């Protein structure tokens, strides 16, 4: 989904332990941004989470950060939310191309 994922010091320690890293190693490898206020992020707003598997499952679920713990997940094979999120994160030019291709397919 679109949005940032900020991590606290506790999140970093928990994720590092889960991945078999030190907190410093985790930060060097997985922090994608540090804000001017010093908040650390592991996910950019418009990018897919680095811990998302090919089947869209969370590879660090047991150690997931506080931001993610507040997000409601389910295990049904429902593509609606995923499709909508993918749609929202698509660059405008790519979105217009996809819409044009969809319109062309519907006219056939």
C-alpha cells in the first residue's frame, strides 16, 4: 500500500534480531530514509515494501514494525485491495497506457 513505514528503535532491534543482524547492520541495509526530525523509514511512500514476498506475504511478520501492526491483514485470496494499491502507486504515464490497453481490449 502507498505510505511510509517508520520504525522506532524498538522496531529496529526486533527486526534486526529476527533477521540475525545487529541494529547497526539492519539500519545500514534496510533504512531507506531518515527525516529531518530523525525518524527512520524502511519504506518509501510509493514503493513496495522491501519485506514483501512475491506472494505479497510479509517476510518479517512476527517482527513487523508498529506501523504495520496497526494495519489490518487478512488471508483471503482477495485481489481488490492489492489491485487498488497497485493502481494508486502506478506512475501516471503507465496508468494511462494500462487504461488505453484495457479500453482497446474491451472494444474487441
